[in-house]
C-alpha cells in the first residue's frame, strides 16, 4: 500500500513498511491539481443555459532540477532559436521543463505540457530511470509553476487537490503527498513539491510543499546555479 506523506516526511523508495519492494528502474513522478470552481454569474436563468459552475483555465507546469553533490544545477544548457524565432534558454541542460522536456542522458523526461489541467489523475508526469541516473546527480527537485500567474492574478490559494506521487515501473504507487490549499498560499505562484535524493546507496523521497511568490522557476534556479 502506498504511503501517504505529510509535509517534511521522508521515506525510502526501495520498499514500504510491509517489506514490499519497488522497481525503481523507471519511476513516474505524477503531479496533479484542480482549480477551485467559482459560481457562474447570471442567476437562475444563467444556470439554465450553461450553468452552475465555471472552471477558470490555468496553465500549471511541472519542472525538475537535477542537482549535483553541492546541491547545485551544474549544466544550464544552451540557447536555441525556435521555429517562430524565439530564443529558448536552458535547452538540454539539467533543468527539465516545457521547452526542454528530455534530458540529454535520456534518463529523465517530461511526458507533455498539459495547458489546462483538465481531467482526472496526473496532470503532468516526469519519468526518471533512477537506477541509470549518473552519480553526478545526487538530488532531483520537483516544482510546479503557474504560467503567467502574476499577470493573470492566479495563485496556489485557488488550487485544490494538489498532489505529487511516485509510481514504480510496475505501476505500483509508492508514495503520495497531498497539499491542501489554504489562505497561506494566496499570492504564491509556484511551489516546490518534493525532492528525491541519494543517501547511503538508496533513493529517498521527501515531501516539501514550500510555496514561492514568483511564477517563474528561474527565480528558484538562480539560488541553485553556480554564479
């Protein structure tokens, strides 16, 4: 049975309290969320023609930082030009995000960019082959940001049922961390959900749940990059 984590709790990913072992050759980190519904305007007539509840569209993005033994992101990748002429930075570095979805090693990747959060289950997934990840990577940090959250006045106080979970290669859910949105998340446009790190030859999973004001993961990256 999967372990339900609380903020700050750390577990060993190899096996649960019952001794059930997990296959960490390929681990899915699933992240999900729902936007708190607002009542539709228009009163009784409005409810008849479309009504009841209206869900605002949010674009939340999952991000992963691969950190070295110093707790730093060593490779910030390179800049490339997109088809529409935009300059895209951090490409093929140690940051996995919507503009650089696959790590050059091939051992960690983002499966897609969900721009609405619609549907049940994981909204975005990051897959990692933990057993094959190079030793120079000692920790993986997982964040979620609200795209254009500041300009759209969207924040984690409006998000509910947020979670991060780890699932092994055989589809067994290892652990899940649920975050309950409350007033302390108002104005917070990004969130560090959890981390996976090496310790004594094993992989550990720690639930974090720390919110941040910025809607850009680059602000957090600045704290973790070599100057």
